C-alpha cells in the first residue's frame, strides 16, 4: 500500500475511546444492520446537566448513506454543523489528510476551514472538551502512534460525530483518508449526522483498471478518474499501457514504440504516449489518494502497436500496419527470438522505473491465439522472471495459469465464458487471485441493450448484476484464502472521453467497490440502491458523469 510519507508521531496520544466518551465507539460492535443505537448526550444550556436523547428514524437514515457500507454504524441524535469558524485539528502525521479534507469541504460547501497541527495530547482532549461543554471544537484527525485497533488493520478508521465535534481516528494516514471519504458522503449541506462508524476493508486489493491503449487519455483525465475511484476507497489503479491499438509508454532504446506505436488508437485518431515525467505525475497523484499504480505491458498477444513500430518482434518478419479497429490484431511476439526478450526486459524496466513505489507489474498474457500452448507457456515463464528481476510481483491474466508460475505470481480471473481448470490448480498450489469476472465487474459491458457506450460480449451488466456476486464464490472450487481482492476494469474500445468513462463506471464502480470493501452480511440490494441514489447530489457537485439507471430510486 503506497501513500504519502509522513513523520511518525512520537507523542503517546490518549486513546480515541477516551475522547469519544458516551458514544462508546471502540472495540468493534454489532453489524450495521443490527447495532442498537446508544443514547446520545444532549447538554442543557441552563442547568449544565445532560439527558439521554434517542436518535430518531431520520437520524438513523441519515447515517445509512455511505458506500461502501461500513462495518458498524450506530446513529445518535443531532448533527454537527459546519460554519465559517470550523477548524480542522491534525495530530502529528495527519496534516496532509487534514489539508485534503479542508479542500474537499471547500469544494462541497464553499466554506474554507483552517487546519491546525496539534500535539497528540491536545488533539485527544478536544472531543472530551466538546462533550463537557456546548463548544464546537471542530474536526479532529487523530493518527494513532501505537498502531491503533488491530481489528481495523492498516486501512480502517473510526468516525465519531456529535453536535459539537467530529473525531476521525486511524492507525495510518491511509485509514484517515478513507474516513475522509465517508465524511464527504455523509455531508448534507453543512451538516454531518451524529453517530459512530467503525470501518475496515474485507479485501486488501480493491482495484480499478483504465485502458489508455484503445483510446488515449490525458494526464489530467487519468487523475480525474483516480479522484472518482478514491471516493469509494479503491486502493489499486491498474493502468493498461499497451495493446494492439496503441503503445503509451516511452521505452529508452526503443523510440519508435512511442512515436509510431503511440500514434494510433481505435478509429484512427492521433493517439498519444506518456513520458516518464507524465507517469511520475500520475503515480504521485495516485499516491496522494492512497492508490498504487500497477502498469500493464500486455504480451505476448495484444502487441499490434509494438510490431507496427518494430516488425522484427514478430516471427513472420512482414510489415505490420496499424491496428485501428475494435477487434484484436492477433499479432504476437516471437517467443523463439532472443531479441524479443531484450525488448521485454527493456519494456518491463521502463514500466517499473516509471512507477516507483509499486510492488506490482502486470505482464498481460491474455488472448495470445497466434501462439501454440508450448510457445505461450515458454514465453510466460521467461516474462514473469524478467518482471521479478525488476523487483516486482508479476500479475497476469488468468490464461497464464497454464504455465509454470513463480510462487509470488498473481492471476487475474476475467473470462467466465470458458472453463479454466488451470486457475483452480494454480490456486490450490498457493497462487493468489484477483477477481474481475467480465459478466459482473467489467465496466465496459453495456448496462442495458442499446446503450450508446460499451460492448456486451460478456452479456449486459446492469447495476444489480455488478452488485450481485461474491469474490470467494464466483469461481467455484476456489478457497477464500486464495482471493486477494477485486478489480473493475474499463476497456475503452468505445470510450473516447473522460465523460464516456465515467458514464460507464458510475454507478457500477461503487457497486464493485462495495463488494471489495464491505462484509458480505452488509450486502443488500434494496438498501444499496437507496444508498447509491444518495450519492447522486455529490456526483452532480463534483461534475462526475453517470448513467441514471432505472434500477436506482434517484431523488
């Protein structure tokens, strides 16, 4: 998990439970469906005494709007009101996330809260002060110096809101950032519903994939897509950098990859490619949203752009023209040539160098029909070793399971239309799996017949189908311990703009994000459809394009 570096706090902060007082947020609790709301503290301005006030049904409903569904949710009476005087207090190490929160609140409300850096002790007493007085002490971000609650892991958080304070506590800055996304979703006008949310992810890997090879996307558009995904606690950003229709990565020693292979895209447009500086900008931006960038160089198939630039990479030696159709070119790298592996090594090194900090590198491996199985397996075996030599964990599409795999190699399952016993065999030997079933998780599949964007080779995928699956049962016979997480790929054969990408991704990306983050016992389609409808005003505010699916009770 990558994120912005921060100074580890050295002061021993008071436990978040002491700051929360009557709301008793620590130590887990019942599920979001069954938790009984405790009484909230309501301070009398005349007598200085408190009386228990139970949360109303409206209070409870106001807290049930978060996507992905939190682990536990307990409503309390009342709401915290943001004002021009509201300040954000950050414990040591929490300052970057405090700045993010201030920017988000300004974007959503127009208010410009000030951020202050507090000592650990000062921050931990703010909420207690608010509970004993009627003073609004603002928003506290508490980064726990001792690792926090082990049950919450490295990405979990606790959010406690009263009418006088908001306290967000986590063991890491990534956890704080995920909690900030919950605050953004809960904010209605200038109010945050009172209550306590304790939350942590089900799976460590929760990814999205953007294909920039079929249609090229500017750095600004890629960053905007990262922003939209971050709102739903996605932590992996898989960037598909090469395919038949375009090569998007500058590779030292192979200049024609960018200038020739990068000059094309679907429909014959001008294409484009990223410099090392461009990719560094993307990587740094993703890290600021606590996402890891996973570069993919697809091979030995899907290499039309590469062999267009360098025809000798193919065994036939003929001139290969540009591929501008939606269909694959069905070219392949020549697996018997040593020059092929010099090329592969150069490309993998360039991808690794351009994505510093990422533990992964995706080598593709799908739909290599131009090679027989012996040729394909030999290529995969050598390619994964080259990836490992650059200190990266190899990821490959599930077809690579036919080859002997390194112990650390990860397979990505996508093709639900064909039996793949080799995936089960690899998993039984310890190979981890990323689940991206095309008939549930592929965002480029049309949500309905006749939709203006997308394809439907895996069938139509309405929002309800994107939500109706479980990563540990979607491939029968796979042990739950084999599943690393989930991914929502977006292939761009028909996608020409950021607005097109968002229209296919929303509202289905949040559905798949919930599959990856939330416990199975929280999965409930009627409830999810209403929580999804509650996201629409935020998407409107942020300018995110989305499909108003008739399955969702908008408004």
